[in-house]
């Protein structure tokens, strides 16, 4: 996964099988963690929720982007 580089796929940096997550109240949980590139505009689900759906033109563009990332050159 670390060798995969594509403009439509967020970069993968690291994974941890055991990490500590501390809540604001001080309670500590043992969790698994994945460290990936920050995506400032959120994910596709956030976009669809915020816009209430996709027009055919936007859906076509997003589908093309997904296909391009699936079949890497």
C-alpha cells in the first residue's frame, strides 16, 4: 500500500495495531489506527450529504475518477 501513488487515492502513511486514544474526559481506549493523507474537502459521502444528491454530470465525472483510480496506469 505504501508504494501506491495516484492523484485520486489518499496517501497511506502508517498503521498501528495498538494505539491509545484519550477522550476529553481522560478515559483511555486501546484502538487500531490508520494514518492517511488529510483530505480538506471531506469524502464522497460528506459531499453527497451536503448537496442532497448528485446531478448526472457530477455523477459521471466522479464515476470516471473512480474508474481511473481503480485501473492505475
